C-alpha cells in the first residue's frame, strides 16, 4: 500500500522545541509500515505562510529521518476542492493515511491532538482564512470537525511522550508524559486525552462537534482502552491555556460582555526578530510594521491567534484586559 504519514508540522522548529511531532516517533512508524511492505510518504501543510515547506522538513528533523529510512517527503501544494475546502491531493492519492499528531494545548481550541491534526490537510493560507470566516469558537470547531470528516485517517498515533501544556500550540511549556496512544477513532482518542488532563471530552468544542457529526465515540464508558493502565501516568495539574476559563462563562453572559472580557495577541518588540511571518499569515491584514517594529491594529484583529501560533520566536503573547483578570484572576 501507498501510505501517507501526516505528522503535526506546525512550523520550522527544532525537535527539542516540542512544537512539531517528534521525528523519532515518525521514524518508528515508518519502520512499522515498511516492515509490513508499505511505501511511505510524509506530508503536511504547516501553519502560516511558509514559502519553503522544506525548511520545516529540515528543521523539524523530518528530512533526516526520511533520508535515513527511505521515505519520500511531499509538499501539500496541489489541492482538490471538497465541500468548498482545498484539501491536499495526496490524501486522495494514497491507499491509507496515518495521522501522527502531537499532544499540545491550544489557546483557541483548548487542545490539539488527533481531530485537529487533520486540519493540516487544508492547503496554504486557507487555514488562517477559516478563522476570519468563523471567528466564533463553535463555528471554527465545526469547520475543524468537517475537515476531519473529509480527511479521516485510517489510524491515529499520538505523540504525547513530551507534550505541551499552558499557552500552546507553539509557546507553551513542555511536559514529560511518556504516552503514545493509537486508535482508528480520533474522537475516542481526543476524549481519552481530555479526561487524562482534567477535562470532560465535550469540554473541547472540536470533539463535541466531531461527536455530533458521528465521526467517533466520545462516551468514555463505550471506549475500550488496552495497553498500559492510564491511571499509572502522571498527568496531575496539567496546565490548560489561560484562555480556557472564558469557555465556562454561560454563553448568554459571555455574549453580552464579549466586548469587555477578552484576550488578544500582543507583540513583544524586544523579542520580535522581524521575520514577517505573523504579518503575512494574519487573515485580515491586522499586523503592520514601521521603524519601531511590528504592531497589531486591534480595530481589524478578529482574535484568531494565528499570529501567536506561527511566531517562531515566542514574541507574541496573550494579553488579558482588566475585566478578564478580575473575573478569573
Ligand atoms: S512577532 Fe514573531 S512572527 Fe511576527 S515578525 Fe516578530 S518574530 Fe516574526
Ligand atoms: S493580529 Fe493575530 S489574532 Fe489578530 S487577526 Fe491577525 S493573526 Fe489573528
């Protein structure tokens, strides 16, 4: 079979940064597929505007393991439109796809694991544009779940050996968890992960939408877990994103005070290296630059946090206004 491996390659970061799926996990999967007689390709469409995806392959360690193990690297540049979404052609050209997500927190979707990894099958900047088309979290979660229904992998293998907690997916804190999880059902996998880190499965809107679409099981009593007992893993006090508490405010109240209680990105100019990635990625052209450095036009910003996600130098933080701090400290 022609097997496509789809790791989470968010950006051109080193393996030890914990932003991308670790190359040694991908190497192990390549070996298993080849031992079973498969031909292996590895592909992804990184976040933001990457003219050179091969820079991501190189820095993330994918190029080296592909050379070592005899796998082919493929760029997700050519797309096929399915239900209005440009999906990488390689998804339809392979016999089987194995998704290899990394467990990280995410300041917009709470976590990024199995379901969200297939969002990377959307090509180019359309991923960022979806945020401007669906600024409400529920709407964006529905899009992520819809794309998962189109690019549904045959198998998901989660790299949670070193996970990311806090304000992921690129600026969080690394956490040794020592977990590898595998399932044909991404919804079941994300539901188990949510429970492990102190949430209920449907607290994660992407899981809730995917479950509602019938894409998998989120009822923990119906999920069979084999292998090591999950109670033996230390996942206590897992730090969730600081943006999470807003999700627990009743929707009616949240809507009425939405203009007052909010988070927004903030550029730290002393850390910014003027790489321009945030500016070309912003779906509403809210980021500009002048002699003093990069700045955000908050009148245009839709709060998608794509800039925070793609900044390779952790120069974009999450800023909370005074009312937000008063509500949950
Ligand atoms: S804030 Fe980050 S992404 Fe934007 S220009 Fe500076 S270093 Fe690059
Ligand atoms: S400035 Fe950042 S958060 Fe605001 S719209 Fe642009 S990418 Fe999204």
